[in-house]
């Protein structure tokens, strides 16, 4: 089967997934038209959009049930729907600007909707993030953090542009051209900084995970040698040779704990923004606490055979960061 046939087959199998977004788009556009002179067309689009959207819901349910990782993304879908609804008014206003029919009320509505997107999305991202399969979802969590931050920044800059257009489009049209260019440059800068921050944090996290794994491997080597020589005992006063072995074990264990402390700072750092209130942490606090328990359990264990769960989680973090390594970020 060719790639084209496979792609066409998947499109046919999931074509009904487009019904819901198309229906909601028709609802929003019909609501906009109803407030203009085309009320009948607006009402028809509004009612027809609801019929199409409801008809597409069963397809979405089947699609989500096919994969457990999809099932936990309902809140993310709601957040995307919120963005589309509020961005629709801005898109309509932009179309009117292109056709030269924009009025001050259009700029005002666009500024309001874009401002809501800018302020609400950073706060809603934490609420929307799935709580299950945390490490399996980590690559998509990193990607969503960067994308939602970029959309929020674009909405904020667009809100400023719409507000300035409402105030000065008629009286001072010429300065708005330079203002628009300035805002576009600002958007490029903030987008670059957002993705650079994500790449830098992923690179540092990758390095620190590797350091922790090496420290745990070295600790296991000491435990293995202690078992072979029969010298692994409680840390009590002992002969000189046993004391030297115990000191080496303690040093390796402390080195592993220090490596974890460094990695924990990475995992608690926000991905998309330096402002913690508006940023999404690399991992949620409860996920970091669970991982810390697993890591410390392996570090403090007297037997190296207990290795397993913590290292599997750490390798999952490595895999999530591998595609975003950039030592020059």
C-alpha cells in the first residue's frame, strides 16, 4: 500500500471528525452575521452548525476511545475550542480590514476577544493538562506549552494592535503602519525566545538526567562489589577496611542525591515563561514527588537489584527531551 493510499484511507476513516469543528465555526460565523443585515443567513448557519456539530460528536467519541492517551485530552480540546471561538471574531475583523470595510466597533470586539485569550490561556493551560500517563504525554506537554504560549503572545500583541487601530485608524492612519511593523517584530522576538527557552530547558534536563543515571550506575557498582566481598553492612563502627568501603558507598550515594537535587530544579522550572504564575512547569508537582520517591528509594536501597522503575521514568524524560536538544540555545 502506497503512502497516498494509506493517507486517503485514514482521511476517509476519520472524515467525520471534521464535522464538529466545521459546525462550531458555522455557529460562530452565523452569530456574527445575525448581528448584521444578513440575519436570515446567520440564523441558517447558526442552526445548521449545531446540527453538523452534534452529528460529529459520536465520531470524536470513537476516536478518543481508540487510544487511552487521547481519552484524557478533553480539557485540551475545550481549551482549543475556547481559543477558536474567541479568535473567530478577530479573524472576521481582520477580513474586514483586508476588504476595507472595518469599523471601530470591529476593532473593539477584536481587542476584547484577543485580550481574553491572552489572559485566560496561560491560566487555563495547567487546568487543561491531563493528569494520567504523565511521562508518556511529556513530549506533547512540552509542545503544547510552547504553542499555547505563542498563541497567547500573538493574541496579546493583536489586542494592542486592535486597540490602537480603533483609536487612531481614522485620525492618524500613517503611524499605524510603523506601529504594525514594530508589533510584528515584537511577535517574532517573543516567539523565538519562547521556543529557545523550551529547547534550553530540555537540553539542560537531558544533561542532568544523564548525570543522575551515571551516578546511580556508579552507586550500583559499589553495591555490587560490596555484595561480592560480603562487606555491605549497616553504617556502624567497623574495622579500617570496612570503614573505607562504607565511606565510598556513602560518597556515591551522596553524589546521586546531589544529581537528583539538580534535576529536580529542572523538572520544577516552567517551560514557556519565567513567571511561575503564568507558566507551565516541566512536570506537575505531584509527578515530581512520585518520581522523587522512586529515585530516593533506589538510592537508599541496600541492594542494587531494586533498580528499575525510577530509571524507566528517567529514560522516558530523556526520550522526551532528545528531539529538542540545542546546546547553543
